[in-house]
């Protein structure tokens, strides 16, 4: 029975996610057309769009555009014997780092199969994903990679033996992208364990002609990029930072409005007037404090509630509906703090 260690730490599970993520465009159907369908057809359509919405909608923000460009640039030189580059994806918790990593994995997977139409027959594994556990050692890391490929992990094998086996697996798989998620967990290891794991990653990626993507939080100030060995990672990898969107500037408000409109389009509600949520742009920012993840939870929850209600004429996201949806504890705390500050300022005036 399949039992993943991390989010996508098994080849078959990751492949299923990447292939399903390729079909994310909503089917455009008018309200009148929907009403003309049989009940069975409407139910099937509702199930399909609910599943697509629930599976997570990814909006291509400027940060994701930067991530896509960074991958393309690194992929161009991945064949070099020396001088290859990677990417550091940094950001605070809950800013959507793993979602962004999954999105760029989909980009890499699509590009690989376009270049290699017979990739399955030739045994290619376009993308490999690893979640770094706390107190990780080099031997444990190589064991995780063996597990991803479905290879047996023999406890008595040394780090060097595991590394040779893993390197051979990567060579046969012709992998394009390797994602090391939760890389900040290396800091929880002992000094010796941290150095061993970082050195093992460095040695592996020196031998594997694939783009490494290192994902975590506070990486710019962590030992991963700042001690003697970390300086080599920092020197080889441009950093892409994921953060909350700011609406204090005209450009920021334009980006935020674009994100809202993109969500409206992806939700594909039958009666929702296009761009009607723009009038609530400030409200949406206040509720989410500019967090794309919080905005996604808010709007997708609203959309799924409307679809489940079974009233196509009522598929309109209103402020009253949004008010009824609680967000995660962090977002609600930030909103309460902002309201308290505003109330204090009002009283002082």
C-alpha cells in the first residue's frame, strides 16, 4: 500500500499530481447552457469543477513569473560539467512555497516530456521531490531518494555506497528538476550532521545534471546560505522570495486586482459577474493581509459553498458570503490586530 513519507516523496504519487495539474483550465459554460442540461450532466459537471477548485488554484503572480524564469535560465546550463546553477525559493511559513514548487515542477515536467516524447518508454523521471526531515543526515537523505525511486533502503549501506547508487539512478532517469523542500530543517541537525547533509547535497548535485530547487523559510539568514559550505549554495543560486502582496502603491494595487480577476476566471462560477470582486479589493486585502494562500482559501471556499448549494442563479460571491467564512488562525489574528489598531487610532482622533 502506498504510504508517502512527505508531500510527494514517491515517484508514482508525484507523477499523478503533475499529470492531473496539467488540466486546470475551467470549462466555459453559460448559465443558460447549464440549465438546458440533464440533471445527470449537471451533477457530473459540478463534481468536475468542484474537484478542480478544491485541488488548488494557482495564480501566476510576479513572484511565480520570476521563479519560472529562474528555472528556465538554470535549465539552459544544466548540461554543463561545471558552472551549473540552482534556485532558492524562500518565504515565511504559509506563503505558498510548496504550492509554488509544485507549480514549477509542473512546468519542468511539461517541458521535459515535450523534449522527450518517449520519456516513459525510456524510463525518464523528469522531476524528483524530497522533503528534508528534521535532524537529517546525509545517509538519511540518500535513503529518501532511494525511497522516491522505489529502491530498497539497506541500513548497512554507507553514505558513499548510497550516493553512488542514487547518482546512477539519476543518470538513468534523465531528471530535469530536483526539489529539496523544507531545507531549513538542516539547521535542526547537529553541526556534524548539518555539514554532512549539506555536503551530500552539494556532491550529489555536482554529479547530477538537473536543476536543484531549495525550498524553505528564512534561508537568506540561515546557515544553509551563510556558513562556509552555505556560501557555495548562495553563490550558485539566485533567490526567489514569496511574500504577501502590498497595496500601498499603485503598482501593488494593480497586481492585487489582477490576482482577484484571475481567481474569478479560474473559479468559473455560472452567475458571477466578471470583475465584480474588484469593488471589494481593499476588503479582500484587509481580510487576508495580502496573503495569496489566505485569499485562495477564502474565494475557493465561497465558490465551493455556492456550487454545493445547487442554485446556479445564485452562484455569485458577495461580501456577505465572504464575511461568513472564517480564515486560518494566523489571518484572523492579523485582522483582529489591524482592527484594534484602527479602533485605537479612531478613539485618539
